[in-house]
């Protein structure tokens, strides 16, 4: 079995297990747990046990710190804004230094948990627990799959090397400028904008691996592709609304995306395009299920969210173009194909 096939099976199986646990336990915003598992699964190599414990402790401390940010946001918004901006900048630099997975998880905790805490503290704690559960599921499935299907050794000549960007500080600042305004907007209506913050974080990470001329097509098209995938899953789930059908459709579509992400199916898009499309699909599909359970108009709410995500993608594109014209950053970081 080719390494790419193993990666696809690992990602699909892990997504199914994450969906079964997060949706089966009726956790708050269960699609976020699936996203956390997806981020871990796409890295391929599991963390060593000691390193995994350290990352888990740091992530948990960050999540707790995110809950403690709520009083600061309520009573001292300007210091909270500056502190959040500084954390985002440092974490973006961490991601550019080659620790993309840890940086993504910590950025998500820093941005999502405080906003959820503005709605209700128990919701913030529940989301923190669910995110941690998604990471645990992704890590366990990674280890189990790699033990069951060990990858074939890759010749040294064929190994891709990630090249550092020429201007990491400028790329990190650019990513912060993309995330921070949407994060501020989320403070006005946390319940509606939490998925938008997740979308913006993914876009900011994606722009760091793309040349300026690629950004517009990738950001907007990946958002629209995610919307198409969400519609397909919604129609599939409507055939027989049940947890089993939900898990099967999530696994099926994740397999379809993963095959293109690891380039088992030839396509002109980058792995980050397909990863962002899948995350967009989840942050559209998950709230749609909650809207349906609450008796809301699913199509109207989904159309509003999709329009918001397209606007966020256009905003991210505009930021990159303006900053590049003002001060070109040089070569962006080169990403390796997941699963190799």
C-alpha cells in the first residue's frame, strides 16, 4: 500500500471516530472537535509521548488562560486587545519556524475560548474540553494507524524540505492583521462569529504558504468548495438523519478531500486549499445541524455564514495585496504534502 493511501485511510478513519465521539456525546460545537482532530491527523507523524504531554499541558494552560481573558476583555478591552495581538504574533512566528500544528492549536485556543467565555463560562470550558478531546482522538488514531500500517521508507532525494520564509516577522504581522479585525468583530456577537474566527485563523495560516498572486484564487475558491461540500453532506444526511449517517458522510467526504490533498488524484490546487475547504465545510455543516435542531431556517443561516466567509476570504486577499505592494515579503514558506 502506498504511503498516500495509508495517509488517506488514517485521515478518514480518524475523522469518523472524532465525529462519532463529538456528535455522539452532544458536546458544544462538536464540529470544532472534528477540526482539531483533522489538524492533528494531517500532520502524519504522531508526537513522541513526552513531547505530546508537554504540548497538552501548554495547550491546557492556554485554554485556561483564555477563560481568564474574559474579565480582562469585559473591563479592560484595550489591554486585552494588545495582549491578544502579541500572543497571535508570537504564535504565528512559532508556526513559521516549523511548529505549525502546535501553533495552530494554540492560536485556536487563544482566539476561540475568550469569545466563547463572553457567552457563558461553561460554554468556554466545554469547548476547551472538546478541542482537547479532538486532539487526543487525532493523536491516538495517528499512532494506531501508523502502528497498523507503518509507512514505507522514503528515499532521501524524494523528501520535501520546507524552506523558511524570507521575512517571517512580516508574514506573522500580516497574519495578525488578517485575524485581529474579525476577532474584534466577534466580540459584538460571539455566538454568530465564533466559526468566522476559526475560518480566519485557517486563512491566515494559509496565506503564509502562498505567493501573493495565488492568494485570491486559493482563499475564495477553497471557501466556495467548502460550501459545495457542505451542501452535498446536507443532502446526504437528509436521506436518513441519524448519527450513523452523519459519521459515514463525514468519513466519505473527508476521504474524498484527503485523496486530493495528498495528490492521489492529480489536481492543480495545493494541500492547504483542500484542508481549508474541508474546515470551511465543517464550520458550515456543524452550525446547520444545530440550526435544524433549533427549528431555524437552515438555508438562510447557512447563506449568511457562507457570505461572511467569502467576505473574510476577500478581506484576507486584500490585506495580502496591500501589504505586498507596500513592502514585498519575498518567498513564502513552502508547505510539504500531508502524509508524506
